[in-house]
C-alpha cells in the first residue's frame, strides 16, 4: 500500500475521532469534569467550560467555609475550556484535511496542538480531582473519580499520534504548490456549522428516548442500576390510573381534532362567500381584520377571552347594566361544552387566515367558465356550487390530508391557557398531558414513552397521508 | 406604499373579474336577500375580530374607577395614559419587554441570515453529498423527538435559564431554508454564471447577487420569524423556571392573567411610582391585566396592516415542497 493510501485510511479514523470528540463535549453522563457530587449532573464538558456559574452553582457554601479552594474549580473550568478549544482546533485541522496536499500538511499543526491542549486540559482536571479529595468535608463535597478521563486522554493521544503519522505519510510538498480546497468540500465546509446546529437541536434529542428505559428522576444519572427495560411501556397500559388518563386524553385529542376536521370546510365557505362581495374596499377591510387574530398568540387569545367573558368582563358588565343578573359570572370557569368552545376559539383565530389560500385559488379560476355558465343561464348559487367549489376541492383535499396527518398534534398552548381546575378532564390533549406529566409532574420516563408513541404514530400517519395523496391526486405532500 | 408591478396586475385582473361578473348578472329578490345576509355575516365576524381589542384598549385609557365598575363598554371616558406609564415603571414588565424585543430582533436577524445562506448553499449542485445533507435538514420538519427529550436536550446543553435558549435553536429553520432555496432556484442562473466567469467567489455571488435579489422572500420569512418570536411562550414557560428575569412578555401576561398574588405586589409597586401624580388612576387588577395585554398585542396590531401583503405571500409559499 502506498503511503498516500495509508494517510487516506488514517484520515477516516481521525475524522471519526473528531466526530466522537465533538459529540462527547455535549454529553453530561460522560463528563470527566464531574469530580464532585456538587457539580450538576446535567452539566456537560461544554457547559463546564463555558459557564463558570453553572459549574459552581452549588459551591457557594463550600467556598465560604474553605472546604474547597476556588483554584480547584477554576482548574476544572480551565481544563474543560482547554478541552473545548483543543477539540475545536483539532476539528479545524480536520476541516483543512479536506484540502490540497499542502493544506493537509498545514492542518496537522492545529490537530497536534489541539490534541496537546486537550491533553493538558485532562491533566488539569486530573489535578483538580486529586486536589478535591483532600477536602476536610468529604461527606458534603462527595469527591468522585473523574469517570471517562482515561477515555478522553486516550482520545487526545490518538489524535496527536494519528496526526503525526499522517504527516509523515503525506507526500512532500512541491515548491509553488498552493493551498486550496476543492469546490465541493468548500461548499460542504460552509454548510457544516449549520448542519452541526441542526444535529444538535433536532437529532441529539433523539438520545433522550433512552430515558424511557430507565427509572429516572430529575437529576439522576443513567446507569445499569436503574435500567428497567420496557417497564414503563407496560406500566402505561397496565396501571389503572395512567390507562384511564390515556383513554381520556386520547378521547379529547381525537374529539377536538375531529371537530377541527369536520369544520375544515368552513374556511372554504368563508372564502367563497367573501369573493361574492363586490365592493373591493369592503372585502379588503374584512380580509385584513379577520386575519389579525391568527397572528396573536394563544396567551393573547386567552387575554381576549378574559376581557370578554371573565367576572368583570364585557359580557358580565353588559348583563349587569341591563339588569339581567346581579353579580358577574366567570364564564371561563364553566366547563360545559369545552370541545365546542375550543373549536370556536380556534375558528375565531384561524378562519380568516385559512380562507386566504382559498381566496387565492378562487382568483385563479378561469373567468370564461363563469361567463359560459351565465350564458347557459346558471344563477349565482349554481355557479358557486358547480364551478367554484369543484375548483377548490383539490386544495381542500391537500389541506385535509395534511390535517389528518397532524391529528395527534393539536399543540398545547391553546389548552394550557384555557385550562382551569374544572375543565381539566375535557381539555387535556396529548401534548398538554405530556407536558404536565413530564415537566410539572417530573415523571420523565413515562412522559417520554407517551411522547415516543406520539412521534412514531405521527410519522406513520404522515407517510400514510403522503401515500394517500399520491394515490388520489398523483402528487405528494412532502 | 408603492404597489409592485405584480400587484398592479393583480388589481387589474380583480377589476376585470368584477366587470365580467356584473355584466352577466341581474339582481333578483333572492340575490338581494343573499347580499344582505352575506354582508351582515362579514360585518359581524369582522366586529367579533376587532371589538375585543377595542374593548381592551378603551379600558386601559379610561378612568380606572369606571373601569373597575365595568362602566366602560363602548366609549372611553376620562382618557389618560397613566396606566401605560406606571406599567413601564414596574420592573418586571419592562424587563420582559426588553427580553422579548431582544429575542425578536436577534433571533429574527440570525434566522434570516442563516436561512438565506443555507438556502443558497443547498442550491449548489457541486457540493459534496449535497442530497444527503439537504435531506438531513428537511426531515427535521416532519418528525421530532417530543417535548421531554427536547427539554432534556436543552438542559443537557446548559440552555435552561439562559437567554441563548431563545436564539440558538431557532437559527436553523428548515422550512424557511426550503422557501429561500425555492426562490433562489427561480432566479435566472445566467446572473450567477456571468459573475462566476468574472471570477466572483461563492461568497461574493451570495452577497452581491443572491442576497439583493431574494429580498422579497427574506422579508416574508423575517416577518413570520419576528411574529413567531414575539408570540413564543412555551420555551419561556418550560426552559426558564428559575430565571424570572428572562421570561418573555407573553409568559408575563400569562402569569398575570392567572395569579392574584402577583397582582397585589404589582399594584403596590405601581401605585408607589405614581403616588400623588394621579391618585385617582391607581392601577387595579383589571387595568393591569388589560394594560399588559395591550402592550403585548399592540406591536402586532400596528405592524400587521402594513405588512399584510408579506403575510399573504407567506401562506401562498406554503405550497412549496422540499
């Protein structure tokens, strides 16, 4: 094998190491900087190296009493920072390795330096870990062996060694050789930071699904001790209370989504009727003001509901002024017909906006159709029913299929703000249930399980809807 | 606001539509009934949409005693702006406003810059493994891990109780990237090619050609992004449990609408700041709630009519696919 080929192979290994290093920075469970129980369990190397405040949030007392020197924690902070910078430099060297031979050679320098810096960071953490063991109050500080530090050290050493080996495998640079990166890699490197963001915020959360298999309470670490397998999956269906909850929640979710689906023709009717109005200025006016509610948040919708329907709101004060009632009533506390009310608020917010897409479709209908129909003696309603409506059906079907795909995702904002102790039973939808279970109730594994079911079913529904759309309309929606 | 050429054409087409319709059409008695009912329906629906805001507004500028008694229903009486002044003197509403304005501006600017740049990059066919990366971005629109994993991820990244949680996750917005990409693809390729022949780099082409030409779509996504940022409430609610100084305006409004204890504190501090100046217009529970509502909704009410065409463009773009 030629030297270049060896270098190419080694580069693959090296780039994988960089990726591993990058991911490691964000995983708190493998954080070597956790040398004391007082360092938050949720802190990763990245957090420890960028936020001194988070790192030392529990140490105020320990510092005051002199149980731990500030220097120790500063060493941890500095060590983490060194690891971050070191890995970043090494990564930059890795990016340069995509370039020409000369650039590859130059790229070895940051790789090696970064590896050494990260190694120094590991040593600093190691020093701090030994130092903290000498604390006069081991029961309070709970010093711990820095887990995975060896792994980090091996990683750093491997990076340095590989880079050096590669350096000697690469062919000599010729005089006058230029530094450049091929266009295809240049473009890729420009995209890379955004891809990284996307991975961190959209793909990394998938790791959170593992919490479904552990007996986890907020702040715990995951270890084989609390691995429970599929316990929470069976618990969800075997436990009386959660099963009842789930049935109730699913009923609400499906009922409210179903009502939404059943009334989805309303925005089409709204658009058709609006287009029957001849006065353009009036039409414009109506269109402007009926779309505004779509752009205010559900909290503001609740504020509006509050202003109109609460004890001293508009309706109450009108009724009192007219002498119909003595004292104001808070209609928001009333829990009857909750599904219909939620539907009504949804319509108030969305009707005008949803009509816009139909209005645009109507203005795209060929005028000759109407003229021909008029000559044939068709009246206004006949034209509406026989020309406008059939022309809008394709748009309607697409939106309907998409709505069916989203049947489990009603969002939680609306139901969260309108929830009161009296209407919890009829208003809690799946999204809100997950929120209350996981965030408010702290039952993370169970909420994760419910969320997993929701995610999976939603994706299946979406692909199903896509298939249906392809079969019915010959057009995919994705 | 000057009309674009396209809009003028639209207007003309609309007028033609009206004329043809009228030419072929004679009003019968049934038509009259329909016209009246139809107009009445839209007038009522529009009123339903406007009146609540009007009602809240007149209650914030009217005499607070009358407001408390529920006497202000249609016409404002005893107009004053003391409520707004005291509201801004109350610390936490001012802070919430700053936080919300800050995240709206930063978040939107970064999102638009990133969407424009990434949207441009993914139109480049010669990128290494372009298809894979583009798919990676697009797929994230259709699935998500769920609320709890999202929350755990954010806390793992140290983004709880931190202002960055409002900004960083929103930078890469796949949907907007697709919109920009589709738009850029509609720009004639010759422009870019001629620049390339003249020796322009990708960055130069992006800055000098693509960015200026795609301003209409960028305006649209900017406005949607800004409204989304302004309205976001869940992230503040879930991610900032221990940092009340980072709560957004929407979250504050939610807190005030719900909690009576907060109101008492606020009334005290609010009354303190205006003591003597306007003793008659002491804040009460109702006016506080209404005033915060108004502060929260006013920017949208004021911006919306002018930006309506961008909003409408936005929904029409919704039909595009990855």
